């Protein structure tokens, strides 16, 4: 683990080269370099344009259904017996996850740039669905790359994407999951530089994606701050979110980064367990390297070959993590914990039973670490958990893993 | 040590008024020993420079042919040390043919850039192409390579405009690799007429020979490129020959060297044959 001094102002990052400390950057082939630079310029312009922000705000409110509620989870709080638990209900957004926040922002940018053909990668299919949705909304061609394994285990989302008019292209190279889908999307982009916009679904990829996606997701934390102020008259003691590429987590954290009293926890997927190497925990089980355009923590072997990630949750099944998280880890601002498949399944069932909310398996990883965090913060404290998505898409996976009927009577 | 093999080779070829035939093979494809036999045969088959691929698990700029070659090589246990070993063994029998390693950044980062540069130079490597390391990110790598007397070969593409060309040129060494099409390796065919002005522009801006690759498959395409550029790079077609031989249980060495010889001949006679 590297230790860098914490900065005075977390919000001043990244620098102009897209660097969060040593992480980030633009490690792309020369063919893409001019496109990535042009995208950065177009985004900077849009960000500063009040009309763009107003247009985006309109869609977030009237189309996505924002603000999402901040809900006091009474039974979960009682069950855990520690801090008060609030759930930020991103699963109530249109399309069922936080992914729509980013897709609305980027599709408006793509329109501004005059792009007609949208490509995306997807793991769980939540980003693919959100992307297909905004493409339908604006009548744009949509091609989604999805690992063949994920096409299998997230079948309902494939149907949704098709219904929305998107073309889903199964990717069979490598482990046929999210990493390979991203390789294929990048290859498509290199081959279609004139008309194509690559709509990345997380805070990964070359600059400006990590900062742009973060900005579009930062609405989560901004709302949380206001909502909690109204409910409790104060800021939270701790924030917790699952981390795949890191977009829902940084979306919740960003508004609070300079507030040193707010503790932050990212939860990585430990798959079969950290000792087994069959996991997806880039920070806890990886080391820095370069993949998909950015320098960050990666699962890799001694020779720098990228290792396949393993998680029951398709959305966390990625061997990397966004560069801002790598930096927040190194400077000690955010603590990165892990949860196994089994722990996530337990938490999945618990949340359904106690709160009547079926969470996405991704979000269930964050839920799985709640007992520890609620105890650490203690009674009288407040913890906000980002419920990043709903779990309907995961029912087949859960049933296959536990057996039909196995959930009955648990808790 | 490298000792200017790239410069010497292009200077010789310029005197002969012909372009270089640059042959790309993936290190360790289909296995280390067969690959060494291919490398050893390439100069006699007419290869003027050799590009030796360093396999990577996630080759984002490569098409299916080179992706599969990388998988074959990695499945066979190829490593960065293994690549350097192939270069060193090739070099014991050939002092003149430049070897350029081509790959992605992470295996080199993981190896340690300085250590890699020192050992590559000692193995007789002359230059390195790193597909996912644009000039803006290349300072540490360039420092390490230059410190060991190696060139970081820069890439220019159809999307590289005049302003970027100046950035590409800044610390360019050896030659410049012009990617003929916006695409992955082995994708769309090159249009030699269309790229001629771009090649001239790159040569002018960088003051170095320009080799053209991606989309050069057939002897005709190689000859057309040889008329407008200082080198024609063929990769996927040679890699496909290996795959084909393996799948048909034929001798990959013979098939690759025959394919290379036909391409070399086309390149050698391209300018004499009139344009
Ligand atoms: C519901 C949900 N949560 C979390 C994630 C993980 O992505 P990120 O870390 O970018 O939030 C996904 C990804 O598909 C998801 O669908």
C-alpha cells in the first residue's frame, strides 16, 4: 500500500492531465488520443454552460425521477443495533439504478457533439439498459458490448435492451465478462472514429471519463447532504457504497470529500473469498497498473497480465477500479473493505425481509458490511448507504445459487 | 547494445532506393522454440526489420488474429523475460537485423521500466512500440529507453493532425510507425494512394523514416505501400499463417517464411517495377 500525503482540497482533482495523484491519465492508442482530447474539451464547455446544466436537470427531474428519496431504514437500524441507517434510494430511479444519471449527462453531451452512433459496455446490464434507454429517448443508434457470460446471467436486461432498440453484441474473448466487453467497445471506437460516441458506464477509462462520470453521479451526494440536513439537521458520520468501477460510490462521496468528519467506506467484491484469488477486489487484492486507458489498482499476475475477476455480481466483476478511488485509498480518505458472494447473498435476503426492498447484488455488497460500520459509528450516529440498484435482474442468479425456495423463512 | 541498427538499416535501404519489409510475429506463437525458428528464418526470407510482439491479456488495439496469437503465446507460458530471451538468442546469429518489440504498457510497467530497458538493450533489442502509451504519457518510458540507448518508436494515425504531429515528433526515435487506417490490426485494407500525403507529412515533421502498418496483408498491398513509404509492416497475415498451419498440423515455420518471402519480394521490386 502506498502512502501519499492527503491534499488540502479533494475537489481540486484531477489536474489538467486527468491525474489523481499518480493515477488516471490517458493511456489510449494514438488513433483515440485526438478523440479523447476533443471529448475533454467538449465536456469542459458543456459543464460551464448553464443551458446544458438546466437541460440535464430537467431530464433528471422529469424523466429519471430525481431526487431519489433518502429513506430511514428503521427495521434495519433496529436489527443492527448501532448507528441510524439511511438508504439513498437510487434503485427507484427510472431503469432501476444510478446508471441513468450518467447516461443522461453523456447523451446530452453526445448530442452537443453531433454524434449519431452510441456504443457502450455493460456488465450487469444496468448501464446497458440505461444507455439503451437514453438512446431510445433521443432516437440514436445504440450498440452494447456485453460479455457472453453476462448475457447468460443477466438475461432479463438483454431483453430490455433489445426492447429499447439496442443491439447487444455478446463478447466471447477472454473471460467473456465486463473487462472483455470494454476491450471490444474500445476496438469499435478505434474503428469508428468519425461518428461514434463511447458512453462509458463507470468512473473508469481514460480522462475525461472518470471525472465526467463522477460529476454526473455527484448529484447523489449533493441530494443526500440536503436531505439529511432536513431529516437530522446534520451531516452523516459515515457513507458506504459498493465499488465496481466506482461510479455510485464516488457519486455519494464527492460532496463530502472535504468534510473530514465524514468517514467513507467502499466495498469491493471478494467473490469466493480473498484467500481464493477468485475475487474482484482491485484495491484489496491488486496493485497499480494500466488498463483501459487509466492507471489504477488492477488484478494482475507477476508478469503484468490482467487477471479475470470473479464475483456473483456482474456489475462488480471487473479487475480494476476508477483512478480516483485508487488515489483516495492511497491518501487514506476512503477505506476499502470487501464482501464475499455469500455475505452479499445474506444481505440481499436481509434487506428484502426487513425493509421490503430487493437490492441489486452489487448494492448487497455494501449492505453486507453495514453491521461492522454501524457498530463502529455507534448508536446516535448516522450512516448513509447507497442503494445503487434494484435486484429484479438478479433473481435468477440468486435462485440458481441458493436453490428455489431457499430464501423462504430466512432471517 | 543496440548500436544504431535501425538507422543503419534504413540508411542502407535508402541507398538502394527501396522500402523496408517489416515482419511482425508474436513472441511465443505458437511456442517459444517454433517462434525462434521463424525469427531465425525471417532475414533470409527478406525481412529487413523484425517486430516482435510482447503478448498482453487485453490487446485493445488488436483484431482477432493478433488477439488469438497473444492468447496462444500466453497459454504457452510466454513472459517478458521469455520475449527478451528470444531476442537474445536471435541476436547471437544475426548482428544486423533490427528488432523492435511491440506491445502494451502494463507488462513493461510491471517489469519495471528501467530494468526492462537495460535488459532489452542487453538482449539486442533496438526499439520499442507501446500501443497504449501516447506521447503525453510517455516521459517515464522514453527516459528509461533512451537511458539504455533504445528508441521509443512513435505512432501516427489518420486522426493525428498537424498540431499533434509536433507532439508525436518531439522525442521520436528510430522510425515512425504510421497506422494506415483508423481501426484495429488486421481490419480494413490500406489505401496506399490515400495515405501517401500523410506519410510525407509525417516524414517531414519527424525527420525519420516512416513505416506503414495495419491493413497491409497481400504482396500487392505491400508493394503499393513500399512505393509511398519507407517501410511496409505486415502482421496479421503472418500471424494468420501460423494459426492456419497449427490448425492443419502443418509446419508453421515453412508457411510463415513462404508468406514472408512473397511479401518481401513484392516490397523489393515495388519501386523498380514502376509506380
Ligand atoms: C446496481 C449497480 N450498482 C453498482 C454497480 C457498479 O458500478 P459502479 O461501481 O460504477 O457504481 C453496478 C454496475 O453495473 C450496478 O448495476
